[in-house]
C-alpha cells in the first residue's frame, strides 16, 4: 500500500479592496501552480511561506 | 455594528451583530458569493480559482480586529465591550457542488493543515483568547450559503461551553490524577457498543452522554491539547477518520447529512491546560431521515437535553455504514 504523505503548504495573502485579507493555500510542488495576474504578485514559482500583499481589482 | 454585552444571569458574554441581518441568504447557485469570480461575471468574494483551500475575513463578522465603540454605555450591572476578535471563512474547495464528505481524503488532510495554520496565526494575536473552528452544514442548521465552507471565530474570551469543559477536566484531574477525556476514550473503547470507527490515532464514538441522536465525537487517542500538536502521521489519521465518519453520515439516510462540527481545544491565553484533551464534536440535527431534533423548552430554557434515542443503537446504525478510506495513491497504484 502506498503511504499518504503530508505535502508542503504554501500561502499567498492578498488584500481585498475593502481591506479584508484573503489567503490562498496550495499544496505540493510550487512549480505546478501557475501565477495569477495580481498586480503585485511576483514571478513564479509561488511564494512559499511568504505573504504577498496585493490589491485585487474588483468592480464593486 | 457589533458589541459584547454581559449577561449577569448566566455570567457570560453575548454578541450583538445587527449588520448580519443584511448578509446574503441562500442565493441561486449562479450567484454564489463564495465561488471564484468568473470572466465577465459578477465579482464574488474570491477573485481566483487556482487554490486548494482559501481563507478570508468574513464580510459580515460578529467580531472585528478593530471594532467600533459600543452603541450603549456600560454600567455596573451591564458591562459592555467592543466586539474584538476575528471571523474567518474557510473555503474547502473552489467547487460549489462539493461537500467535505465528497472531498477526497487528500483534500481533508489539506484542510487539517490549514486549520493548524489558522490556529497558530490567530492564536498569536494579543487580543485572542480562544480559536474556535467549526462548520455549519445544511439548511437544517441555518446555513445561508451552500458552497462548502467552514468558519473560525477568534474570541477575546474563553466561550462558556469550553470554560465548562475546562472546569470539568480540571476537577477530574484534581480528583483522580487522570485526564477526563482519556478516561472517556478508555471507557468507550472498552465497552465498544458506542464506537463508530477507530484507527491508530483516533476513535469516533456516539458517547454515553450524547445529547443529539447522532452526536459523534472524534477523540485523539494520544493526550494532547490542540491541533498544532498533531504529528504528520496523526494529521493523516485525522483526515482519514473525518472522511470515514462523514461518508457514513451521508450514507445513513442517503442524503447530504446536516451537522454542526466543532473543534474543542485549549485556549490560547497563555495559561497551561495540560489537563485538557483535543477532540472534535458533531451535532447532527436529524433524528430520523425526515425528522429534526429541535432545541425546545427544556433544552433552551433549562439547558436540559432530552435525547429520545439510545447512543448504543444509533452507533450501531452508523457503524454499519463505515467503509475503508481509499487514498488516491492507492487507486493510482492499484493498492500496491
């Protein structure tokens, strides 16, 4: 039987326009997760255990 | 507008949160505010879909990190405090039509890791004394959004139910020298009639003292106080136990089973709680496939629960639906 494993957890934090935070959690190989187009997000791969502050453009 | 008001009759705080009257109520699936925003669609709470689990501050919080001043003045009889704290929403998946029971056990393991991260981060805030992780599932519970999600309330005090468990645990420790929950686990495993499922690290039971017909507790076999003490192996075992129980719930009446799920662990106020024991409690409101257990006069007015069923019988019903957990890796490799 293949044993399951706890994979690495990666956090990316952004700020919404009303000031609330939102944290995206992804797991496993960071290189498999494509970046999104948040204006302040840095180049791939995704930041690991580093909080990226970004302003999300919303239309509300 | 939120504030904490003291109830002198019960000696406990309550929260007023008038703005929550305006929160979104059972929107059509196409207008779910918890789904990722679609190209050209209306802006939801979540601007992206590329995530495993997402956490954000509740748009309609009962508690805020920077709360407004109370609307009313405090008095000696009626103390009032700003409603300081944090309210978070945890999205279990970008998929609107899922549920925790339907998610693969690998995804539940990720949730356990996120719970641990939120416990640590929120527990480090100076104004937070207790991190309460929970899920309300199903319209029977009063859920207003169907997208699979849970919540976290970071309280500026130890909530009354937890305080009472702490008192009972401390008293038992002082009297016997033993952990109360460790004794409960030993009694339930020895008796076995109320056991629903077991693995190396956890045991799920409808306890001797269950207040709801299908009230089920998941106890850690090892004596530990909080989720951040789980080893990697125990995190895996907890995910497997949650999957086992949730699938059994759904199979019981062949429905998406409603429940309240709450995690009970030590406070984060800097004190030691070595006598306390981490566990998870489920309170399903169904007493049959189509009948609800209501909190009526006795339960609400006297705090006296009447359980019109026997835990020994209900545990046997649930146990009949327990199945082995299948990991994706096993499926992919042919169970090698």
